[in-house]
């Protein structure tokens, strides 16, 4: 896997795409595991679930093939979608990549005529989602007995 350019402070240096090649999928799932599972001692494989095959996946990657940010959108019903597995490589936090992934997932939801997006935001990410228009509905699960989540939602305007 190519290493991320630590000086890459500009999110424009990264391309937003759906993973297609084996290398892209490897980088996609590796980042999900490193950010969302490894810090809590979870084994590889726990970053995947049965809904991956039917969901939309986006990643931000650089020219060398390194994956810097990821996210997934799954349809819960014709009117509701759920954002899951949002992760940004720690060397790229604060440069807008999470916002680009979230915006891309929301655009796809609109194109599917989804009117509501839900997600479970980790305690350390709740302000990010609030800045993007998500409203807290209440407390969610505590993942691994340690990671507090909040149930949130956002109503989407119809696609143009």
C-alpha cells in the first residue's frame, strides 16, 4: 500500500471514487479496520459486514493509490439511507476529506430519492456531523463497551 503524503493538506489532491480493483478494496477495508476497529483491539474482519455487498462505498485516494478516507451508504428503505463506516486516515484529518465523502454519499442518496439519512455518530465525531446538518435523536449503542454513539438524522432536499 502506498503511504500517504503527510504534506497533503489539500483535499483536491485526492480523487473520490468507488473501489473497483483488488488494491482499492484492500486499502478501503484496511483503513476501516485501522481507524474503526484496531484501536479497540478488534481483529481484522470486524470492519466488514453482510451489507457490504449491497451498499455504496466511496473512498478518497491519492495518485499513488493510498486510501485516505472511506464511507458507506446503505438503503434501509426506499426513503431512508444509513451512513456507516466513515473513517479518515489520521494523517489527513482536518483537510475536508470526511466532508467530501459525506457529501458524495448524500448526493448518491438524493439520486435514489432518499429523503432521510440516519447514522450512529461516535462521541468524538458528533460535532462533525452537526456541522453537516445532522440532528441528534438520542443515545445509541456503546461499541466494544467503550465507544459511545449518538443516533442522528438529516432530512434531504429532493434531487435537482
